[in-house]
C-alpha cells in the first residue's frame, strides 16, 4: 500500500478504522454494514481516555478482586476524560459483572451496577457488541433466561464477529445448554482471536471438562499455565481435570497452589491440603470427597475469604460435593437452594459430571426445565 499514516495520533481510533478499511479494500474483503460502521470511526476519542481503557482491559483480564478494582478505576478515568466513550462504559459494566465471582461482593449489587453501565454504553452506541454481551450475562444471572442470553450474545457476535469475549461467553452458555460441539467451536474462535488471553484459555479447558474430554482438558490446563504459572484459575482447572482422572494427590497440590495464589495464607492452604492427603491416604476416592465436603461445610459457616471460583461453600458447589460423597438427597436440596438464591453455578446442572446420576429425579428434571437447560440446542 502506498498510503502513509505518519500523522498526529490525536484521533487514534479513527486512524485505526481508516487503516483497517484500506486493508479490507486492498484484499477485496466483504465488509458487513455493522463492520463498516465500526471501521469508519464514528467519533474522535481522547488518546488519554483510550490509554486508560486499554489499562482497564489489561487488569480486567487478570481476574482477581484487586485487579478488577484497578480496572474499575481505569475505566472510570476514561469516562471522566471522555463522558461519551461507550467502550469505557462497557468495560466498567464487564468489571462489575465479574466482580461477584472474584470477591465477596453480592451479585445483586454488582449486576445492578453492570446493567446500569451497559445501558449507558448502549445509549451512546446501540450497536456496541461489548455492551450487548454484558446485558446477556446479567439477563441470564437475574432471570434464569438462558435462551435470551444466547440470543443476545448471538447479536453481539453479529455486530462484531471479532469480539473474542463475546465468543467466549457464548461458548459458556452453549455448553450449559448441552451443545458441546458448538460450544467448542465458539471457544476455539475466541482463542484464535485472543490467543494470549489466560481467561479464554482456561475457559476452553472448563468447556472441555463439561464435554467429558478430560485428557484434552488436562492438556489445555497445562498450556494455560505454560503462559503464566501464577494464574490461579489455571491451577484450579488443572485440579478439577486431575480429579476427573482420579489423580487426587496431584489435584490436592494444584488446589493448594491455586488457593495461595488467590490470597489464602500458605499455612491455611497447607493445613487443608494435609487433611485431604490424610483422607486419601488409602487411595479411597470417597474419603477424599467426604473430606472436601467437610471442609466446605466449615467454609460455609466461617466465610472463607477466597473468590467464588475457588470456594466450595456456595449451594451449587456443596450440592456437587454431596453428590460426589453419595449424599443424593442432600445434593438435591442444595440444588433447589441454589435455584432460590440464583447461584450462577446451577447453569452447569446438565453438564457437571458429578450430577449425572441425579437427572432422573423429577425434582432435578424440574429444575433443569426452569433454568432452561433441559433440551439440546
């Protein structure tokens, strides 16, 4: 190409759009009307606001409470510098959306804040894929509306086919519905678009677990940790993959590492690991799960200070552990409690391996209908 783009970067996003449009023209690419709108650069963006937005996304992707709070601060900085910056509002919405998963913040509060920020983003730009994707997740969490979330995420991807997180979240809801093949296709697309995202790579592993591809899940967990050995969700994924393979000693080590990386004291994490090792000393899987259950019940009383993703004390996770320990009646009661409390984990009721033996119970079948996972898509 013979055109030069050595100019003042005051309007950095507009410049990016022009470059992308020229490239598309050079290769005779077919550009949809939605993509044309994104490429054209609708309005100038303050470079400082754009830089703050990028910093916000960087910290958002790290998925710890401290980093998400940093992300919120950077997105707010971007909004302060440019009050009509729709993407900054979308970033703020995404931060509040995931905050309850990585902190003790009540989901009712964080979802309310997420929805308000996403709605503001759409008031500025109704075609913003990022905001539509966020609203899809709040819709699923608040209303048990899986079908509506899938529809909204499909719209987000149509608006921006290159939005990696949109493909990731679409994949997560697809696997919950039981459509493993399409879910894997979508998470692979997300990985292609953002191959260095630790969250997307670990999500890929979790989807493989739900699809019963345990060896592939192990490989994906190791790949994720090869990118960053300090990513605690990667260790958690590896622990769950080991458990599915009956490799409990390895799982104990990975859970201990995940907990310390997420902020638990080495002494406390070590003590928990020792209890689990003692329980499994005779290679008794049931004893392992019973000890996990006992520790989780203590956590439920003491409010163990770890992200939701690492604790076993939510109603859904307690249900899983009860099912693993052979306590099916207790598990079903906890699943019903998870529904009443809108425990997000319940969306895995259809695909969680530990719960397969409960599906024939009419109470569980009713729950599957009520949360929209009873039929394949």
